[in-house]
C-alpha cells in the first residue's frame, strides 16, 4: 500500500467515525410485555424490545439486579416473584448505542388475597354526578391500584391503610366500564394482590315513561300516545269530579243571586194606590143635607 493510499484510508476511517458520532445516540426502541405487564403467578409472558430494521445488537436489562441479556426477546414460561421488576432495553448499530427505552414495570399478581371494590353511593350514576370507587383490603397495605378494562395504565397512589378512595367528579359516559383494583406494599412495589371482583360502573340518563312500539308495528291511530299508569287514571278521574263540583257550586250561586233581582224588578211595575178624597169630604161636611142652616 502506497503512502497516499494509507493516508486516504485513514481519512476515510476518521470521516466515518465523525459521521457515526454525529448520528449517536440512536432513537430509543419500544419495550412491551405480551399479553400484559400484569402477570398472574405461573402464567407465561413475553418481553420484546423493538428497534429499527437491521439492528446489530439488542440489550435487555433488569434494573437494580445487575442482570442483562443481549437479545431482543425474553420469554418467561411461568411467572415467578423473581421475574417481577423494572426493565429497559437498548440496541446498537456499529459503534452507536440507542437511547434507553421507556421503563417497563413487570408485575406479579396473585401474591396476596384479592381486595374488595365498591361504588359509593351507587354503581349507577347520572351524567354530571359524582361517585367514589372504594378499594378495601384485609391487609395493612399502603398502596392501591385501580384499573379500567381497556385502559393502558392504572390509577394508583399511596392511600390510607387498608383502604383507598378513587373519586370520579362530574361523571360522563366515558367513565362507564368495568373496573378492578389491586393492593400491595410500597416495600415490594412489583408484588401485587389478586384483582378484585369486577365492578360495572353504569352512567345512565334519567328514565322517562314513553310508549315504545315494536319495530314494524304502529299505534292504533298511527300516533305515539302517552302511557298512563293506573295511578294517572285515578288522578284524572279525581280532577274531573272536582271540576264538576266546582261547576255545580258556581251554578247554584248564580241562581241564588238572580232571584232577588227579579223580585225587585217586578215591584217597580205594580200600580200605585189611589189617593184619599179628602177635599170632597170636607165640602160635604159644610152642607150635610144640601142646604145652609142658620144659627
């Protein structure tokens, strides 16, 4: 190799290292557990690290244990307490390493007896109302987690001993669903109890009395009529009786006022009595027999 070729080769290697250094670190991979990161004891689970195509090397690490595997997939045929913990992974291309993946918390469930889950005041809530989901344990745990079926993560945090309250303020239809809770200790954050029995939270509009006809049928008149219960019919009848009584009282009062008025009108049309003939009597007294008498 000539000196010129050696110089060109050295420059090429240096340039390659500079380019690689500019591209480092590589984008982070994804890390997932299948079928779930909540794994009942003795159930299988698979942890998979996923980077771009053509990766040279994967490294899967369990934090705080000092253990790692240079592979993208870790299959656990039967979950044990020793597998529970926090995991992360990397990959390498050439001399460059990627950023760390997001942490994966692999939790062993069923280590302790299940807690109970209830809704206060009721599991049936109207939109806009409030409800509190309450998780209780027979053990003195200081940590509880609430899961809604279909959600990706739990709602959890330190609570009172033996019990945790998860209030839901201003309930909407999105809060409907099936909930379960777990209990555990902050000293062993990856060893959880078995899940509680499922609780169905129902968000329901207030009911209304409306007649619903089967599909393809119609009402007798072709219109929708209100459905009156027996109580409604009784109230309607009572209202009709009261109206009839009021009408009778008004008619009687009208007749009682009309009779004195007719009596006064007839009295005006009676003939006046004849006046006494006082003047003629006085004249007759002056001449009783038709002649004047002397003294």
